C-alpha cells in the first residue's frame, strides 16, 4: 500500500476534495481494472474519455479519483484530485508509485521516424555482449535482462514503463534502451522519467493522421529533447534537416553524428553489399553484418552512444562486428535457385525509399526486383500515394496488396496507393488484395538471381482485418513459397 500524498509528488494540482493521507493499493486508468482501494485516473483519450467511467471505477472499489473536471455529484468518503492534465499526472504518479526507477538506471531514449527499433535493439545486444545487465523497451519486445515480455505499443503507457523499469532495477539492470514514439511524448507517457541520454535518428512523413501537420509532428519529437536534464546527453543526426532543431532548446550536453556533414561522430561507407557493410567510423574501420546506408546511420548512432556511456573504442568496434540484424529489418533469405527474398518493416515513404535504394545500390541490375507492399488502414492516408510512387519508380515490378487494413476497406487503400504511380510505370504494377497470394505471385514471377522485397510488416506475425488478428508472418510465408517452387 502507498500513501496518496506520496504518489502525488510533482503533480500539478488545482483542487483536492477529501484526504491525501488515504492508503491506496494500485493506480489504474482503465475503470474495468479497478479493484478495492485503487486510484482511478480519468484520461481523455483519442477514442474515449475516462471521465465518463468514474462511476464504474467507484463501483469497482476506487477510493481516489484523479480528474481534470470534478463530477457534479461527489461521492462520500472518496478523495477527488483535480489536476491540470491527467496524462501528465498519471506519468508522475506511476514513477512515484514504483519508487522512481529511472533514477536508478541509465535510461536512453531513442526517437525519430525510422531506426528506433534497430538502434534500441542493437544497443541492447551490444551492451549484453559486453557483459552488462541490460533492459529493452521496444516495438518488438520488452526485455528485463534475459526475461522476455510481449510489447503492445512502441512506447507503453506510464504505468507499464515504470513497472518494467522497476523490475529492471530489482534485477540489477544497469542500462535500458527505450523507443520513444511521438504518440508517447504527446500523451505524456515519458514524463517523470529521468533520461541519461536521448538519440534522434531522422524525421520523415508519418503519423499525420494523429499529429495533423508535419510541423506538429516535428515539434513533439523536439519536446523530448527540450525535457532532457543537463546531466543527460542529446545525440542527433545532423544529416537530417531537422537534426539541429532537436538540440535548439535542450539543457543536455549536445553531440552530433553524420555521414555527410561535419559532426562529433562521422562515418564513411567503404563497402556496401548483401554480405554487409564496411564502415570507417572516426578513422577506425569496422565490418558489420548489417546492410545499407540507413544501417550505417544506425551503427554510427550505436557507436556514439556506447562512447558517450563510457565504453572503450576498440571494444565497441569489436562488438559492432558481431551484431545480428533485428527481426523484420532487412531480414533476408536466399533460395536454392538464388532468389533473394528480403522482408522489411518499411511502412513510411522514406523507409521504403531507403530499402529500395539500398537494394538497387548493391544489385547488378541484371536481375528483376519485385516489390510487394501495402499500407495500413486507419492510419495516415496521405503517405499512401507516396508509397505507391516510390515503389513503382524504384522497382522493376510491383504488387500492391493489403497490409493491416484494420477497419478500412482494403480495396480503397490499394486505390489510394495506386493513385501515386506515375503513368510511365503503370505497366509495372499489379494489385492483389490477398497478401499471401501477392507474395506467392511474386515468388512465381522470379527467375534465378531475382530479388523480392516484402515491405511494411517486418517483424509482425499477424494481419489485422476488420478488427480481428490472424496469424501472418511475411518471412515464414515467402520462405515457404520459395521452397515449394524448388520441388
């Protein structure tokens, strides 16, 4: 049990009705999860408003209600706390409830449109190989040293973050690498956390369904750096036009990395092939199993972070050469007929362009490049024609298909993608609604030496159609079809 006044530390409070000396068992923001002696925090979400469920929470046993607007009728023997912003209040309360675990761990946040999962996952790998106890909070999974937990959001809610950070502290974890999404920043999920460092990867077209404008999306990312303490470091990619903007108002120590610009940490690509990359990082050469210019940036960010966290240079370089690619990020297989199939999470125009340009820079052009791609439903519609334009321009053949249509009509999503294709590329385009059949068709079109890119879902092992999730693994399916063609 915790005392309410202790977990309200740092919360901006307008009014209290009742006692802050009451003992509470848990904090909940979902009224259905409330039990006896819990605090219920009424969050105004994008789909529903928690203020509508205060009575349900009280019926389930809540003894404290934290809200932005007090109910007209107040129940007896209940403490009501009126605050400026319940999402910010939840973040501070969650941190206090779990004894502010981020203060007892070196927490590194990684934000940007692309590269978050790769950078956090590879930093986890690198520090684990160096012998440290390490934590990871990513889109793909949550790891408390060796213990694996499923991930549901890029950046979980405040309670979940602090719960796992507390588990990490109890397990003796020294470093935690965490993806920080724009949604997470905007919804105050990272408030109340003490970051040792922040990394900016890049900023491109995404999530405009939520943020409405690119400027708003950019400014939310910047807010993460604005909130870093002076004890932290802020590391940014200055080859990105918004890289320096991220550092504009931060109190943290500023560091930069780049392939094309002057920076504290610089890299040059010496070799780029399907077997991997040869990089020169700050005058030291290193070989990596990862592929492509976008991974050169990711590896440089990892090198810089390891250096800023005190790792010895040659130890870092040795460990970088051992790193394995992240599931669903340029994950590839080569069939007996020498058909190369690549599965990548590229679900934004820039990510798709990066992957296709990487393939085109490595291949000989004697082979056919077939791209299978779709776009998610109930998400940013403005990127769909851009995805179509890029896929058709940079591939020899394109098959547009379903991604996760969710509650949208998949036919309409494909029409939105097709709208971006330029007339000179119409003959390259085929549309097959069923994703499995689209992958099968791509495999059947292939001749020895050809390349297939299946983009958009990467590590995901499901497809979401009309609100239901079905088992679906791009990598597994493309391997099965290529194997079947060998018979």
